[in-house]
C-alpha cells in the first residue's frame, strides 16, 4: 500500500518543475569504497536529465532514524558535469540539502561526483565499513523514491568481502554490480564490507536467513554453538510470533569492531547490527547483542511492514512525524526482549533483570513529572541526539522503554482477561501477520491500533493508551509487572542489565542510591533532581576527586555507599567544577541499591508465560 500523502500547491509546482528537466527516472551509482578505511568513500552518479533548471536533493530524512539526520556535512568535493564540461551549482539558501543547477541544451545525462567523508569511529574501522547508500547519492528533488530506479555498483578494497540484501548481478574480484532496484529499496539495502568475513546460514529451508559478519579480527568471528542455535531459534520464534513474513530473505549484517561505530538500523530484508569486537565472546556484550538482534529483526514487521502514517513518507525530503513512536519503537523494544528470551539467547532471569532495569529507570525519571511520554516521541528530532547532561530531567527517548512497559501491560491484560487463551501474540498476528509477502508498506493510525486490540480482546484500549501516552504520569506503567506476578524490589546485588550498560559506556550507575550516573574516572554524567546527590549540590560536568578523604576510585565510592547504612555522617566528596574544587555532603544512608523482580506468589506467573517458546508450542 502506498503511503498517504497530502498534496499541497507547492508540491505540485515542484513536481512540474522537476518533470520538465527529467528524461527518465533511472540512474546509475558507482561507489568506490577502496578508501573506506580512511573514512572516505567516493561516489559517481549518472542522472538522466533534460535541459532546464534542476534541483538535486541529498537524502535528509532517513527511514528508521525518524529525523533529518542525513549527514550533509559529510558530502564534500561535489562536482557536476556533462560531457566533461563542468556545470555550476548553488546550494539552496534555506534547504541546505538541495542543490540547484541549469542543464544546458543538448545535455541528456548529468554526471555527479562527490566524496562521503564520515566521522572517524562512525561507519568504518581500518578493517571494515558499513556502506549506506543514502550517504552516497543525490536525486531529482520532488521525485517519489519508488519512481526512481538505480543501478548501483561497489568497488571493494582489495581482498575485502561484502554482504547486502541487494540482489547481485555480477561479481568480478573486488567489483560488484547490483540489480537495478527502486531508490526506496536501495536505501533500505545497505552493505557491510570487511577484511575478515563470515557467513552463517540460519535456516535450512526457504526463505533464506543468514548472519553475515565482518570483524576487525578473525578471532572475533568465532561464535559459540549455543549462540548459533539461539540465532536459528529466533528466526522460528519471530515467525511463530507474527504468523507471516514480509521479506524474500533476511540477513543480519553484523559489524564487530570497537572502532567502527555502534549501529542498530532496521530494514525490510536486513538489519545493520554494529557492535563491539568481543560481542560474541564477552558474556555481557553477548546478552546486549541478543537484544539488538531481537529488536532490529522485529522491526522488519513492526516498523518496515507496518509503519505509522507520519513515518511513511514518499521520499527522503518530506518531514516525518513521530507521535506513534511508542508503537514503532516501544513495541519493538518489548518484542526485542521477548524474542531472545523465547529463543534461549537469554535466560528467564536475564529477561526479568531487563524488565526490572527498565521499570526502575522509568519510575525514577524526573522528566516524567513535566513531560508526557508522547512528547518524547513528537520531539524525536531533538530528543534522540539529546545531550547526556540532565538526561534524567529531560527524559530523552522514553518512547522506547516506557513504550515497552505499556506493551507488557497490554500483553498481561489480554492474558488475564482471556484466562491465558490469548496474548499480545494474537495482536501481532492480526496486525503484522496475514499472508507471507515480499517487502510492502502498510501504514497505520492510532485508531488502527485501538481497533486491532479490540478485535483481540474488547476493552477500552483508547482510554488505556491515551492515559499512559498522552498524560503526564508521576509513576511509570508497572501494572504489567505487578499483574504479571512479580514485584519491583531493590537490593544490594547488581542488576545484569545495568552491568551491561555500565560495561558498554564505562560508567557507574548509582541511579537508585546516590541518584547519579558517573564515568569510571569520577566524572558526573547525570544527576537525578530528586536525589541525595542533587540536594547536596552536584551536577553533570563535575568530577569527583575524593570520597570521605580518600582519593577517587570506584572501589572507594562503592565502599562508602555500602557503609552509609551503618553511619549517620554524610558521604563527603571533593569535586572539581571547572577550575574550582568544592566539598559536598551527601545525606544518603540506603546502601547499594539495584532493581530486581521478586516473585509475588499470590498471582500467576504471566511473565514466565510470555517468554515460553511459541515455536515449540506450535510444533
Ligand atoms: Zn528500533
């Protein structure tokens, strides 16, 4: 189904102006990635044109990023020419992503050349890179991306290999020629390239599923047999969960590097999963990887196949509207935990630890006192790249995690009201399932969500969702946990999910004791405004130099927190604030505190039911 698009006068005028300058809508794109390890990728385009004015547009609104994040500042060396003669261009003085030019009489093909210079540690390392086509092309402004076809080719560094969901026509040493596809499909089908490569099939029957891995070292490619078993299981669990697939084949495109940037971006027939070099060998990183895989894979259904109308734009120019991201990302965040638990990549305890961490974080977000959840989604253009400082007060992108708690709440409610006969899986079957198809986009509205939930279990779903999404709520929606047979409790035992996050960002999360997030060197990343740390005068940007008279170390701080229970004196810290040192007294006596779920035996364990393998049940 085509996305709904409101036609305005300016859109019509642009279309007329463009169509007069275009001969046809087919172009070629030659990408030379031989300098990828230096963060430079060279691009050449041949665009059929007609004489007259033409505006070229660089993709601005990137699907899956929900924001105008096209890296326009990385486009350098732009040159337009025809038959070897340069053609001058001018950037639009309001729309920075648009370039105007005049096509001379007699010219039928415009040659465009530029370089994509990515930031170090963003898309490439010395041994691998992610090739994102949207960074490497321009197209005639005003054209629907379905109406343009592109014949792309890719030149690899010598000896490097590649993987992409894009169909290949010809491969000759380091040169790859891809099949002509729509611009929509091209941008949705990135490639990974690398010196160390491994391909592992995840299904033995059609459709083809595989994991393609490029890594900084050959050692990093090694995967434990149980991990491979779990990845194969996740394919079956997703099919059982949704009841149909909307792709011809599926590839997990994994990059393993501590220098190539992290990534998690969904596509119809693949996902970009950029993680650290030790993602397959480190216990915590492997748990994190399993959730990333579950999340991005679920997006093939929830995000690519079914997409909110506001995010189903016809090109890379029209602004996206994010008000339903608590479905797009929130439900995916929920399913991204359910799938690894059902597949054995996570244990039941891992699942509960993840729920406990999310529940505690959302309950303790001070930003929830001023900002309704929907506002974190509506404002995605600036909430996603929010600064780390005062993030607890901003409540950044809670549509992910609080969204996941709302969907857990809905799942438990459906299970309770149907005496265990129905679940959110039934919603997913109706909403995301149907017949197996090739990639297709079926946009939805808030009413479609409410109506489908009502088809599964009659209830006042409109009120249920609006109360949780649109209103300012002093407390997080924890009914899914409490009605699911568990209680959120705090103990001095570290939480697994928090250990994963601390490991990844080299931080010390003291959110539920002192109310601070620190770097391992004592730098303060965030402070909760209702915490002991805030009341003592602390703020992000400060750095702790000493604790109770002893030089800073993580051990010294942990000992002081644990000991706080036994004494009445405050924890005294000396902090650096700019060029000044100051002393603060933290009146805290609760000891170490980390969230966990504790069984409530007065209620059935529905959370245990949620993570039972569905693929096994339906066999
Ligand atoms: Zn997502």
